[in-house]
C-alpha cells in the first residue's frame, strides 16, 4: 500500500516528537494563553507590541506596552523587565516583526517568547482591544 502524502515521511518517534514540541513551546505562546495570563494583576511576563506607534494607537492587546524594535536597547529592556521574560507580538502571521524583535531581545540577553498570531490571532479569538 502506498502511503499518503501525510505519511510519506513517517512521523517522528514519540520521544523525539515530545522534545520537538516542548522546545517549540519554549519559543511560542498563543493568544488564549496570553489573554488568560493578562487577567492576573501582575502577569509573569512583559507584553510588548513591537509595531509602530500609529498601529499601536489604533488598537493593541490590553496591557501591552509599545516598543518598536528600533527603540530597543539593553538598558530600555532592563528597565521594563523587572526580572520577567518578554512576550512580543506584531500584526500577524504575515509579519516577521515579532521574530526580529524576539531575536534582538534574546541577543541582548533576555528571555522572550512570541505570541503566535499577533493582532490577527487576537482578533480571530474575538478578544477585545485597547486603543489610545
């Protein structure tokens, strides 16, 4: 029997799959987990909207701070983090601004995750936005 295109390349061994998915979760979180965590009085991360100030002013995730990549420095990030990790987001899957920001934050020596989906994912989940 010829395997389907799905199984033409066999699935990884369970232990290998577990390591892969655990590693992936160390780099990413989703909108629902962020939304739930932001309900806490003091979440255990700093949420950064890395889009430009005009996009942030129109709509952003409640509780997010605006910090475009061009304004990031070790000193600015240190002032913001208070020993917490950062979670960053941008417009959505069509935008790599969050990836660029996360790479820079990690290069500066801080822990960081990306909120997959960004603004579009937040909208898809029908979570509310804040604006200025």
